[in-house]
C-alpha cells in the first residue's frame, strides 16, 4: 500500500486543475499564432493591398471625396490593365496619385467627341455614367466638354506600355486628354473595394 502511494505521487493532479507545463505550452502556441497573424496582415497590407483616399470630383457619380478604397497592387504584376477597370496611378508632374477609368489599352485607337467615346471605331457602352449623361442631355447640355485627340495630344493610338484613362466626371477631370497616356510603370493598382464610409461599402464594378 505504502509503495503504491509513493509510486503514484508524481502523477496526482488536483481536481479541476491543469498541468502547469501544458498550460505554458498553450500560452506559447497562442502567442505564436497571434504573431504569425499580425505578420501576415502587415505583409498583405503593405505588399498586396493599399488604401487610397478619393480627393476631388473627377470620378463622380461613382466615387466621392473622402471615400476610402482598397487598391489591389499585385494584379497588374500578373496581367495588364483592361478596359473599364478603375485604376490608381502616379502622376509625377502633379506629385500625387490619381484615380481614373481605363478606356483604351496598347494598340487601341481612342476618339472622344462630345459624349460619344469610340475605341477602334466601336462606341463604348459606358453604363457606369449613362444616368449622368442622360441627365445632362435632358437639360440640353453635354456631359463632356473636352474631346480627344486634341491640340495637345494629336495621336489617338495608345502606345505600347501605356493606357488611356478618363475620369467618370468628364467635364471636371484631369486625365489622358490633358496629361497624355499613362505608363504601366506608374500604375499603383486596381481599385477593388470602397470600405469607408460604412454606408458606401461596396465592391467596385469594373
């Protein structure tokens, strides 16, 4: 009896208690998991996605000043921008980033006459601003007041390694009609999500 008790003493744990060694291991595992999660969030945040604040009226009625959007920075390392996509890009001459919509890609011939935009001779179906265009026409006005090609940029064919972009708010946008074609190297990424303010949270339709 005495011998049995002595042999079992090292394994006795109080009812409801935990082995201190096991408890310590669980805490370390939680710390590791949290640390890994934080590192992943930081990597995703800085390497793949970037927040951008809309500033100015150039993308109305689809984007407004103060809205925050998530920009996908990795997509264009995989493929080139496509027509209709909303992109954020650097403008060295302005010293800041712009947000605009891709209208033409390399090799496309772009023409803008009033509210008619053609790419390679075919009219572009701009559903994203059709309501605004119709409203302007109902008031006997044009939605766009800057054509392309123009006196500043006479060649309407998008060169290799570039895109042609315009703001959705055609009469109040500084875009390729004024600054020229955008080099692919200046593109930050594609705007994929409006995440602020809360009432405007939505996936961006391209």
